[in-house]
């Protein structure tokens, strides 16, 4: 019975692909059945940073002297007119689950390959304010976490850190404005549940690091907590 169901599912998927083909988030070409989010050609051409094995990398430099970040990395370099921008736009504004899952998987593989992230026991998406979550219908950081946990099934956290202030978009703000925008935007709901944990924060893009810093400060207000960070791209 299971084999019949599987054959039916594949047949339906193939039929759907004829009329509504899945497309690469980077180049918009139709995807093959085994491809997810991005076609093989685009996936092989992505601008990977290799920061995960680089102590003092540019992401970690953002936090120096500001907050005690154990380790931090970005999977990709954000190119404002290229494939990474198109992929992240699809993820953030269209809720493209496939690209979130694929990028999340790649992020996990980078973290697993690095000894610098050893000891992590839980993973937490940077939260959205409830009003924005209702409007958008999803948290793009959570889509990345879902993909991440396909490779490394860390304990998922979600409600332990909440965004209590509905901050405006950070897109056109400088470092100081971004920090003032988020400095008191995050709170812990159950600080005691985090004691002794090494939490990996996940987000889509990092620019000045202000949002990630504010999240880390909230988490580190609990004794004996370590925080690391991984993002899909660094702008």
C-alpha cells in the first residue's frame, strides 16, 4: 500500500510540475525533480564565505567589544544585484520554503564541519514581533531552522525569546539607528530554562549585527549561557 501511495505522490508531483513548474530562486529556470530551492548550476556558483573555519572572521568582528559571541559565521556573501539577493528576497517576502530548507541545510553542514561550534545544544530563530508574524504569515528565520534541523536535529527553541517591540524596517538605517531600534526589543519568557545551554541563533541576513547583538544580550542575561550565531548571508 505504501509503494502505491509513493507512486501516486510521484505521479501527482510530476503532473503538477508540467503546469506549475518549480523554479530556481536564483535564475528562475525550471527545477529538476531532485533539485530544491536553487538549480545545481546556481548552487555550485554561490559565493560561499568559508567563515565557519575562520576565527575573527568579519561576522565575529561585528560583535567584538559589544557582546560575548562564542562563534559566528555567514554562509554566503550578499551580492545586491545577484543570485543571493534574489534567493533571500524569495525567502523573506514570498515565504519560499524550499529555499529556506536548502539554505538551512547548507548552513548546518558548515557548522557541523567546524570545530569552533562544538557544544551547541539548541537552535533558535531570531523572532519576529507577533504583529509582523501575523501580517507575513511566517518567520523566514524559522524556515532556515527547519532546514538546519534536517541535517543537525538540535533541540528547537522558539518561545523562550520574544520580540516585544514592533520595530520598523532596518534596511536604510546605519549602525547607531539600528541599535537604538532594537536595543530593548527582545525579552526572555523563561530565563531559567536556558541555564547551561549553548544556543545557536539563526537569521537570514546580517549587516551591522545590531539585531543579533540585541538577541544575544537578552540570552546572556541568564547565567551560564553561551551564544553562537549563523546567518544565511552577510551584506
